[in-house]
């Protein structure tokens, strides 16, 4: 008896008990659908995290001024003594492996071009800012050191601001008004997309640090040359943990932090933070995988149960097949094929439900999903494997029946 013959017999047997067959496959359907959803959502989440890590910039540390305390309560990051130009210079000159360093002093306000008006983030930066952030200028040019020293009124626009103010036209060379002060647009940044917190990173205007500090954002009363937060890019191969410790030691000395006292600044590796999020997502994926495995096991038990019932119901049929020359292997193959066919039908239904559910999740939650052919192949292999494992015992029991006793069965 060939495989084709076994498939035809299996299909006839399953169709004769259609409702029972469908109900039996529910465990397989749920298990396969769970596999599709968890792999699609997990892969999409990892891809998004990797994209966000890349958008932060590679080999980079960020330094924030700390939070001051009022009656034991923290007033928030940046409320303590601000970081200054001298801190930037000390890190650049004394910490090994620094490739580029820039401050980012943020404010907000309206930006106007003709009748177009847009409120956005106004960031004072140093000329190395785009290098540190791996954020190229795609049109025009970057801010120069001479322009920063001269407090020039020039601006580099993010993609979102350029679209709002110029509606697709080239803004380079145009004059815009930033808080009623005229600035010349000298460049447009490449698109970065949303941050890990959902903020549009392209919704900003870059200004020379001295210009922003003196005319747009304003000076701190306690630190006239504040630079906001510091972004520091290191050479490839630099151990960021060692670099972080060196920066912390240097800033403790400069900011006169007492031994054992709380730091009034913080040094963060944002890529490590994002990787920690990836690990959390991976843990959740493992938990969902365990749930899917349990569903497949439950479905497999259901398959084995119904196949045992089928063997009991078809004992006389099995005896007849043996009497006309059916061999041990033929009987076993017949019932194995029937179990695998039942699981594959559940697998196809589960794939359809899983893909549909993944698409719904992507549209409703704005969560990225990735469905690859390998995932579908994995799900079908799991379904087929379940059929083989849980169909083996009923098939073996059918093949080991005594032909004479089977023929006597009613």
C-alpha cells in the first residue's frame, strides 16, 4: 500500500466523522496559532529594538546632570548643577578613546516660515553632534565650529520640521524665524523615526550651542556655559564599562562629590538599556513558547485519544485488511498518516488564525510583526511532529491486533 493510498483512506475516515475530527484538532490549532503569533510579534519587537539602538548611535555614553533634593525628595534630572563646557572639555581631553563629544541643550518654541507655524524642540548642539548620534545631514551641510564660536544664526532642520514648514520644498538657504529671531537654514537631517518612548526624533531644530544658550534656550543662573546633556562617542572596541567608570571618577572630582556621597550626575549606556528591554521581551517569548508547547501536547493527547477510539471502532476493518494481505507496516502507516493528516489540517487552520491575529495586533497596537516562511514551516513541522509522536501508539496498537480476533469483533 503506497502513501497515496494511505492518504486517500485517511481522508475518507476523517471525512466520515467530520465534526469529531474538527473538534479534535482544536488543540493543534491553538498551539500552531500561538507559535505563529509569538514568533511574529517577538521577531518584530527585537527588530524594532535593534532599530532603536541603531538610532541612538553606536559606542555612545550619555551624561546627565543629577537631580537636586528638596526636603528629601528628588526634584528631577537636570535640576542639580548643570554640566558645563569645562566638563565637556575635560572628558574630551582626559578620557581615552573619545572620538566625538557634544552637548544638547533643549528648549522648545515656535518656528515660522511664511504662513507655516510649527512648535518644536530647539536644541543647542556642538559641531560633533551628528557624528556622535550617527545622524547624517542629507541636504546642505552641518554646523561648523566657526559658526558656533561666532554664535551664528543658522539652523539644521529635522525631517518632520522641514515637512511642516516647507511642504516638500528644499529648505536649504531659506530664512525662518525661531522665537521671532531670523535664522538661515543650512541643512536637513536624515530621518531617525520614533524613539523607544514613541517621541518623534525628527521633530527638532539644531542650533549652534552658543546661539541657543545666549538667545533661544537661555542661560542657567548657576552655570552660564551650561551644555545640557553630553553625548560621547568612543572608538570601536572601546570597553564602555571602563569608559563609564573613568567618566564617573573624573566628574566626581570636578563636581566635588564627597566619598560615599550620592552622585549629582549620571552616566548611561542607552544601548545597554535597550538590550535589557530585549532580554525582557525574550523572557516573555519563552513563556509564550511554553504555553504553545503545552497547547500542542494537549492537542496531541486529543489526537491520540481519538485515534485509539478509531482503532476500536475499526477493529473489524483492520482484521479484513490483514486477512487480504495487509502487512504490519501497512496498517501502522495507515493510522500514522491519518494522525499526521489530522494534525496538518489543524496546522493549516492554526496558521491562518495566527497570521490573522498577528496582523490585527500590528494594526491595533502599532506593534511591528515579522512573519517569515521559516516560521510557517516551523509551525507545520511542529504539527506534523505532534501527529507522529502521538499517533505512533494507536498505530502500533492497530498493527499488533490479532487478525482472527479482529475479524470476530462486532
